[in-house]
C-alpha cells in the first residue's frame, strides 16, 4: 500500500493558467462507490492521470462529468504490479452525466494511477468540465494485495518443483546404483557358480591378461571365466605372473 493521501497531477493550461485540483483521501474499504479524485478539463485535447493512494483496490471505476460536456476517448489503469489495463470509452458525456460502470480485470490489485484521454467540446461560454473519478468497493479486505500472494505462491511452486526434480533425480540415481549393484552381484554369482562347476586344474602361479584366475583343461588349453560366466581361451603367451 502507498501512504494515505491523494495527489492529483496538475493540469497545465495551454493558455498559461493553472487549475487547482481537489484531492481526496481513500482511507476506507467500506463497500460502495468512493470518490477518488477529480480535475477540471479546459483544453481541446489532453492526457490526464490521477494517482490513487490509500485503500487503492477497486472492483470497478466510473467517471462523472459536470459543468460542461466532454468527450472521453479512453482510460488506462496502471497497477502497482506493473500491469496496465486499457479501456476504450469513446463517449460524448453531457454535463451532469456519468460514464458506464467499468469493471476492472484485477479487482484484487493495488492501483497506482488512472490515466484518461479527453477532448473538450466546442462551447461559446468557455465553461470548464469537472471530471470526477469514482471507485467501487465490494468488501475487499484492507491490504489484501492478492497479486503478491499469487507471486509468492508461484515462487513456492517453482521451489517445490525444483525440489521434486532434485528428489526424483536422487531417487533415480539411487535406483540405478541399486540395479548396478544387483547386476554386479548377479555377475559375481554367475562367475562363482561357473568357477565352482569347473573340474579342470587351476594354474596357481599364473593369471590371465586382466588378472583372471586361469584354468587348464585335459587338452592343455588355458582359459578363464568372464563376467558372463563363459570360458575365454588364451594362449600360454598371454599368461602373466600375478604381480605383473
């Protein structure tokens, strides 16, 4: 929330005069229409903005015109969240009339300012149209700032998602380790089973090319058992001393 109080942007007259504004303080969240601020329009074409302070969340807004007719071209609602909502009005308003009720897309967000583009109609008496901005409240809790809650919720969701991904990655790695260990155990069991079934003589003072236990069969051929439990035959020249 911005500090309480209301400051209206001063209109600079094309002809050198300055029109004093009538500030209003939006200090309550009571339901119903609340006067936000007003200004006097005396130029042919002008862009004006009214800064909104205090209890600055509204469900809808509208304009009231008095003293002289005015053509309202468009409104722009700027939110503190950084979003902007543009509303085409394009309405000729007679003195004493008010615009249609304009429902806002983000009634739960703080309004920073409302800008509008207007054009005065030709009049011979030189009247100045007074433009008043009103906002509708429908029981918003003070300081709701729901958009901030949404942002925090999004941050929390992102954090939880990252944690979920990390946890799943760890679980996947652990599962891979378990499978690898299981496969290694099965290979080891297969090798041991194959070795246990061998009746051939074990060569005690020599090993295979990779340090494997070497056997010699009745035909004098040397071999060792690989990880798949199969015999791999080697020549005598491939035999190595255990320390090499």
